[in-house]
């Protein structure tokens, strides 16, 4: 087995690593303290071609899954909030519009979105429906050839700045369908922004629909869950990569600090208790990385990947939480101080436990695949 990155993959990793180090990291703390959508960074990420990576070559894409995940992880090393907003655009916010939108939608919305000029998001979660998709109450009904949507969504990433909304709504007793709604549509209201523990620059809000006309139904009626499953593994691998990025940033910070911090006449990296933390962090981070890129490789072979992507997301996010916690322990009081980024990493990383499916839901799914 060859675990080495190809020249192309290494070039992608290096490109986004340098961008994250030089452009994102210097402003990451300010974005956390003064939360706002990182419009300038978002636009420049678009110019780098990130939003188009996983789409066909004529749209500027054609990258393999591993290259895409490498880019995600490097962005997350700079700021998990920025990476989360950009990842929403590159996958869930554009996938269904690209796949099912007509020629006008492709030219007017999709192509500009892949350049970062139009912002997209996806609306699934509701106040009483998260993991339980069929618990959704948002509904759509057709009148005179127009689908009208009514209901409430919450935890919608980039909603305050979004130009297009991919909306899941009930069209039957056990049927969910997918719709495109555009900014400015009648009855569309973006509600309050949700104040979060972390990833603060990735804005999340409530969204309300009151007989809101959809621009189009995306795909056949009642097939929303089926089509969601087509990208669910990719969503989970993307979230795993986000976790790897922030965990790697925390580990790197703690390692450097341990070699500089002197106590009792020597660097604390010389003490066995600190060495134990560093060894555990390094080992588990490497295991999470290998599991994630193995699952990505399976995806590139066209193999069934549902269970493997779930395992990668579960292990990477739980490992990232442990790594960020251990990094804070290595740095002691400085790990608790907002003067150092580890405090932010420890808050931000919990986001990865939720996005793409909670650890509890993932464990259930993995167990069912073993016992079916």
C-alpha cells in the first residue's frame, strides 16, 4: 500500500497551508472576538478554486476526494470558523442546485457560487427536528404550478449573507423534497443569529418561510432523503477533515510551547507527564488522519463508503476534542487564556462533534451496519 501523497495532492496541501498560515491565522482571533462573516477571505478562497474543487473540470474542478479533504484540513488549521463557512459553500450549499438546477440556474447561481460570488446554504435542521429528518414540519404545497413553502429552520450556516437556500420540506406524509429558494423571495425571513460557544465567524441563524415561492424543485418529489444519502459520506469526511485541521493546530501549538516553556531549569517537554500528553496526541491524530484518508481513498475507488466515512468522522471528531483538551493541559493556565489560540481551538472543536451527525447517531449507524 502506498500512503504517499501524489505531487498534485501535495501541491494542493501546500497551497492551502500557505494561504491559511499567511492570510487566515493572523485574523482568526479577531474574527472570534468580533464575529462577522469573513467576506474577504471567503472571496479569496473562491479565487483559489476551493469551491469548485469537487465539481467537474469545466467548472474549474476535477480534484479527487483526498485533495479536497487536504484543502479543508488546511483551512481549518487557520480557522475552523472560516473553514466551516467555506466548506458549506463547497458542498451542501451548492450540490443540489448544481445537480438539479436548470440552465438558467447554472449560469445565474451555480457558476458564480463556485467562484465565491454567490453564497449558498442548506436548510434542514428545525427546532424539533435534527437527526430525525422525518420530524420536519416545514411543508411545501403546489399552487398553480408554484411550490409554496411554510415553516421554520434553525442552525442555518451563512443564512444572514446567503443568496440561495437549498430547503428540505415535507411534500407528503413520509416524503421530503428539495427546493431552491432565492434571497428576496416573498415570505422569506432570516431571523436571529445564534450566539455560539465557538466557530463564531461561521454565522448561523433561524430562517422562516411563510408561503414562500420556490424558484424550483431540485430533483423528483419525495426523494430528498435518498439524494441526501448520496453526499452523506462526503459530508462526514469533510467534517472529519475539519476536525483534523483544528486538532493539528492545537497539537502544533502545544508541542512548540512545551519546548519553549522552562520550569525547574529545563523545558517542560523533558518531563514524562508532558511527554505522555504529546505522545497520545500525536498517535491518535495520526490514526484519525489515516482512517480519514483511507475512507477518502475508498471513495475514489467508487467503493461503498458509508460505514467507513462514519467511522472516520466519529474517531476524528472525538480525537480532535481530546487533542485540543490535552493541548490546553500542556499549556496549563496559558491554555485557558484567550491570549493563546488553544483556548479558541478547545471551544471551536466541539462543532465537529455535531456537524455531519452526532457521535451518538454515528455509533448507532455503525453498530447497525455490523449487526444487520
